[in-house]
C-alpha cells in the first residue's frame, strides 16, 4: 500500500484511537526495555483494531492530540 493510500484510510477512520503517555526511566528506556532517549514526553497511539500504532513525542497531551488529529481527523481519541 502506498503512503497516500494509507493516509486516505487514516483520514476516513471513524473508530477509536487510544493515546497514552509512555513512562521512560532516567536512561530513556521504557519498562519493556525499548530505548527512546531523553527529550520531550513520549506518547503511544494505537487504533482499536490494532492495525496501526506509533510512538511520537509531544510537549504535552494537548499537542499529542493535535498530532493525532492531523492523521485521524474524525476518529474518536480515547484520552
């Protein structure tokens, strides 16, 4: 699937997207041992079907929601 096709599907997605903040230790690792480094808060988002998931950084939860809205403009974001 091409990026443009994926973006179109995401923009038409009307389901739920779960958003959660990921806890990092002082070394920049998650509880699962995945390294992300130190920086802005890390967030994880996943659609309710489990087809799409992503980690990304945002300064606050409101910015994280705005970032998700760029990809999923009509989805319900579970906060």
